């Protein structure tokens, strides 16, 4: 009997959600929607991680709960995090939509107050 060992582990794509609440008494209700990562008892907010599939529908359900004040999605998955090819070049200062600003690199010399 041969066992197939080529099973790959693929993590689920998740997205963070910040939920501002009036009271933390209903914290157990939020656990039904996703993984509770952090709870701030002083500022009364909860950070949840939800699956990327069905994220919008779940966010709308959470918004309509009576103890929820505000809901903010995390924008981190939308931001490009590869900066290796842009560091130290003019491309780091360029914006995708060209708004007419030009960046010029200038050689500046530092003068001390004693030599002025």
C-alpha cells in the first residue's frame, strides 16, 4: 500500500477588519464571524481576521449588528509591498498617475557655521 505524500498546504487568504463597538459584552457574537486577533478594552475596538471569500457580505452583516459603532477594512492586501527595486532610485519618487511634478536630485554641500 502506497501513501500519497504530495499534499500541499495552502493557507487561506484573509483580511483584517477593525470593528468599533459600544460595549464589549457581545464579544462572543463577533467570534462567530472570524478569528478575534486583538481586543482593546480601553478604546473599545476588536481586530478580526476574516476569509477573503465572502468578506464584503460578512462585513455588511457585522455593520448591522446593534452593538457595532463602525467597521473599517484593512487595506494591507491592496498595497504593493515590494520596495526592493525602488529604493535609492528615482522610481521611488514617481507616482503612477503623473501629476506634472518633476523630482530633481541635487548635490548639496553642508557648511558649518564656523566656516561661513
